[in-house]
C-alpha cells in the first residue's frame, strides 16, 4: 500500500472514531447530552444550562389548567405537576439526553432526563405518579408507567380532567378522563374544566394571548406583564403564566410595548 493510501485509510478511521464518539452514527443522527443543575419550568419541561428540554413522551397539565379531584373540587393540577417534578429532582444534578427538537417550539428540545442516582428517568417517574400522560413521539417506553398510573387512579387520574393537548386547543367536547368523571354531571364538569374566563393561578399574573403576528418571530402568542400599557386591555387572556421563562417556554414572546415592572 502506498504512503498516500495509508494516510487516507488512517484519516478515514480517525473520522469514523470522531463521529462515533460524538454520537454521529449512521442512521441515528446527532446525539448529545447535557448534565447540570435543572430549573423546572412546568410539569414536563426543565432547563439545564441555556437549553430548555421537554421530557420526551410526557404531556403534563398546563400551569393554568384546572382539574377536578375525587371530592369534586377544582384544583390547579398544572401547578401541582410542576411541584411533583421539582420534588422528583430534589435539587440533584440532572442529565438530559437530547432526542431532537420540539416541533411546536423551535427553541425547546425533547430529552430523556434522569436525576443523579436514579435508575428510572424523570419521564417515566412523573407519568407513574399520575401527573402526566404519555405523549407521542417518544424514545423512552413510558406506556407501562401510564397504564399503572391509570389503573391505580394515581395523581390526576383520581379525579376528572381532559388531556393537556385538548385543554391547549380549547376542545370543550374532549373526552373526560379519570376515575371520578360522572356522566350525569357532564355539563357541569366541562364548565369547570373550560371556564369562560381562566382564573389566574396563585402568583401567576402574566397574561398570554394567542396571536398570528407572533409567528413572525417563531412564537404562537404574546405575553403581557403587569404595568405594561397593553396589560389592562387584555381582560380575557388565553393563558396565564407564572414567569417570563414559563411564557417563553410555551412559545410566547413579550409584547413590544412592555417593560419589566419596577
């Protein structure tokens, strides 16, 4: 073999080794992982470093979503889902294995995340606790956990609710889920799950409005802070958010006439 051929073979081997170590394998595409302190954004998303991940295969109630418990009382199940995810992490380091971009929100990625010391992923644990539903697409098998939670009437399954995706789209005739859904109270239940005016969750005063013009910047809506000129005029917000990070993770941008309150 000539010197040139030997050099070419060695160079090819080095490139293959580099691609393999970087996660670029034939047919699989790039694979990356990020480990660090995690900030919980909502019931199914965390931020590690500068990257916000949605737990792959997980769809938790929205922060402003209302559910009904087994005592027929309404409660902010989305806030509780976020609290449950925070408890699962318990201030530990989290590793998130990126499995691809979030199609709905370009700035967010999907990932399988695991807290330090745990064998089961946060994705699986949250669903098993009954504070999220299984969601496609998925790279981690969460279906057994979803079946277990439903059978045990765990978390939100003990009461009555609609799937988060149906809440987001305002699908008022969506299927009612949970052990406490009563067919003879269908109308009353739907009135609670889809109120004419969304009640502001505790400490969640940021108003969100869906807006076609927001798509120019890759968003689905605009959020308004207290003290902004546009805030009082939005008397019936489509969404409520607890922080600017929450709003941005959901695909909303700040109103251009808005300034952070003093």
